[in-house]
């Protein structure tokens, strides 16, 4: 199953970009707060907030069991 909940990342840009983001924010406000904090701590460096807009995955086969649980304990 694809991850369908949106999330936001903070990315440092410029001539020497930082490491890839490791934290997925669950709200734009939280990501913006992190970007503000990082920008204040690193004056002159630009940070951008990135939002997920789609998810893609190629699947050769997916099997879904549609039989109801019959409550048999064995």
C-alpha cells in the first residue's frame, strides 16, 4: 500500500546543499517552523519547505484475501 498521507520536508539549498532531510513533518506549520529556526541559526542560508504531491509505485502483483474471517480458531 502506498503512503497516502501528505508530509513536508525542509531542504537546505545553495552552493553547498546539506544532507537529505530525515524528518517528515505532518503539517506545513511544523515544517515552516523548522525552516524558520534553521534559517535564523544559519544566516544567509536558504531553506525551502517541500510538500508531497503524489506517490508512485510499480506493482507486478498484489493479492488481497477477500474471504471473511469465519472465526475458526485453527
